[in-house]
C-alpha cells in the first residue's frame, strides 16, 4: 500500500520557496542557512515520489536515482572552486542519465517519425549552446571545456526524451514532464551565465541569478516528479 505523499510534497514546496528566497539574498548571513535547506530538497522530493508510487513500478527506480544524484549535486555546488563545480557537474550528469532511462520507458517507438523531431532539435541546439558554454567555461577554467561540452549534450538529450513521450500517456503527465525538463534546461543555462559571464560582476546580480536558478530548478524537479508519478500510475 502506498503512503500518502502530501506531507512530503508540501514540505518540498516550502523548502523550495525558502531556499530560493535565501539564494536570492545578497546577505551572506541569510545565505548560510542554505547549508540546511538546499541539501534537504531532493531527499524530501524523493520521499514524496516514493510514497506516491508502488515499489517495482517501471521508471520508479530511475526517477529516485535521478533525485538522489541531484541531491549529491546540490551538496557539491554549495562548495566553491573548480573541484566542487566538477563534482556538481558529474552528479547532475548522472541525474540526467537516470532521467533519460526513466523517460525512455515512456517514449514513442523510434520507428515513429514524430519521435525523431525532438532529438533533431536537441542536436541543433547542442551545436550552438554546447560550444558557447564550453568556450565560456574554458576562458575561466580551461579544464572545464570537455566536461561542460559533455554535460550540455546529456542535458539536451534528457530534454529531447521529454519531447518524444508516448501520446498514450496521460496529457497531464506529458505536460509536467516536458515542462520540468524545459525548466531544468533553463536553470542550467542560468548557472552557465552566472558562472562564466557575470561571475563576481555584482554581488546583487549574482544573488538574483542564484535565486532564478533555484526557482527554475526546484520547479523543474517538482514537475518531473509529478509527471513521473502520473506516468507510473
């Protein structure tokens, strides 16, 4: 029997709002509280997802693995410096790979021509966004060129998978999964802008960007979880 997911889901929404508010504050005393709020986000969302879905359901394990890897990435990115950044990139690459596995279970057959449009669009986007992000990263830290290029590829692959979902899935599940993937892409794009184009330019601007990153990230993760729960059910 599944447990009621409402308390954990409600706690996630509260945590997401509080952490976004703290991230958007330029006051370092407030931002220190994020060492409590940010690491709690994904465990709370995973608890809600687990409570709402039956053990052994197709796609459930992949989504929970993606949330666990995302939680590790959240903790890594609380640090500073190249090592923390690379740890975060690696953790979120694992998360996107897990989401890819889950979304692949709910995708159109590859023989369906309609299922090929999203991958083609993702490849076209990568040809522009990948080199742009990798080049900007290399100007700051040359060792980041390859990891960023690869990360953009797997991120866009996850977005492409969300764009080729089987039309037999409930419309609400497809809408939530597609919107969640799009917000995740936007969040990571904002991270790239913050890290490689406006880093340390203005503390207030940096904090506002951080708030925008967390608003889109937490909304994206929440929608992916909601869409997965509806698809699994």
